[in-house]
C-alpha cells in the first residue's frame, strides 16, 4: 500500500519533507493559488477574515493512497479541512493529521471528521 505525506504551504514544507523521507513516503505539496506549474485541482475554503484556496498537481495523488496531512498550526481547522477535502477528491484516504501547535479554544479539531490529530504544543 502506497503512503504519502502532504505539507500545507508554507511551514508544512519545513516539517513534511523530512518526515516523508524518514518514513519512505512521497511528499505532495499543497500550495496557495497560482504557485504550481501545470494543471492543478483546487479547494476553496473560508477563513475568519475571508477565503483562500489550496492547489495540488493533477495526478500527484492516486486513488487508494493513504495520506498524512502536516501543517504548523491548527486554529479553526479550515485549512486542514480543505486539505483533507482536496486529497479525498483525488482518491486518497486520510489516515491522520499532524500539527506543531493547536489553539484548542478555536475547536479546529472538531472539523476533522474524527480523524486523528497529533500535536506537539497546545497553546491556551
């Protein structure tokens, strides 16, 4: 079974590639709009202050691949939720998410549909 690790721009790129290398997984970057060359698929999401979009190369993920989503921070959960939606649309199965910091008062974990979330630091 193929395993992939995705990192969300930009700080997810700091943590994602070394983890992918350590576990022998491929790394797939999820970027802000118009930063990836070639054909992309995208997922728009809302933020506290507006909206944004994540993009991924078409064909970067194959149906049935198991995915770990990595980012630096989970606050309201909008970015992680958009990443999960994008990967699932491409056919991946989200196994878990990992973030360096969680702001638990903002209840972002509640938006992850029960997927495991691993964090190193909770900031209250």
